[in-house]
C-alpha cells in the first residue's frame, strides 16, 4: 500500500552531505599536537560527522562545548564534598565531553569549508571560558573535599596548585601560539624542535584531563602533574617574553 502525504525525495536532498571518509582524512591539521591527533581527534571526528548529518554547524558545537563546561562547574559546586569518586567522575565526564566538542567544531568547519572569523572568535572564547569553568570548578571541589575531611594541607595545596595552573594555562593561550611561530621551518634544529614538541604535548588539554582523572588514584601524583604543566606553560611564556624583548631592542637599535 502506498503511503500518502510523504515526500518521495531522500531526506538528505539539498544538503551538502559528505562521506565519512572525507571527514576522516581531514580530521587533523598540520599544526595540531601529536597527542591530539592520536587520542581526541579520532573520537571527536565521529561527533563532527554525525553533527553534519543532522544539520548542526561548528558554531552549534562550540556552544555545546560551553554548555558541558557549565555542567562541569555546576557539578563541582553542588555535588556533596564527601562523595569524592562520584563527583570527580561527573566533573571529568562533563569536561571531557566539552573538550571533545571543542575538537569537533574545528573538524566540522574544516571538513565542510565553513570556517569564519566569527566562528574562530566564538571557538577561542568558549575554549578559554570552558577551561576555566572545568578546571576552576575541579580545584574548587578538591578544596571543598579536603577541607571537609579535615586535611588542611591538601586543601591548601589544591588552592595553590589550582591558582598557578589556571594562571599559567591562561597565559599560554597567547604565548604558545606566538612561541610556536619561531619554530616554523626549523627542520635542521632537530633537538630544539623535538624539545618544543615534547613540552607542548606535555602541556596539552589531554594531559590536564588525565591529571584530573588521576586524582582518583593518587592526589600527590595529580598535583605533581598539574604543577609540571604549570611550569611548562610558565617557561614558554617567559621564553617568549625574553625573545620578544630582544627583538624589540634590536628593532630600536637598528632604527637609530
């Protein structure tokens, strides 16, 4: 029996539908970190593809990333301080989903050639805000938990490491991008380039998420890894500051 009232046209007609193979082959860009290419990009590409199939845009995914980050923050300030494992896992899941959507929005924009200045601004803005919400909330919960169980030392450590980590990581949004340009094309300086790649991957968001998860196993190791990341970001910022200052001095001297 023939159904009436339904179009005989396929549901996807009129859409710029691309094959999954196109998304898969374009999931990485040359400037992305090795650790991102190995872990999150191989997961987020499925989100990007499915989003395209249902008509979502890269900007939608950016907003979704921010919503999950808000979920992580709200979980951190509302979940009971004595339910440590459940609270940390909840914050971790919300934070990981936020990060995966942050990866997927760029992949979707690249695969569909829909990148824009507004989209780039939205992505960067949500990226910074989401990171502060997720990890600011996480360290806030750590302080609440350790204070509730009477461990003042770990509570103070959570505040100190959290402050330094967030401060250094916020600075890195500026420093890393500028610092990376100084290594462009230095194929001959293998040692310097290798050191830069190792340090940049060590400071990546994936490592930060792993550090968050590590709190369930060993708070001391977690604090150590967050401290190392803070030191890496601080070192990159100081290195770039010194280099920029020398260039500025050289430009003034040459202008005389």
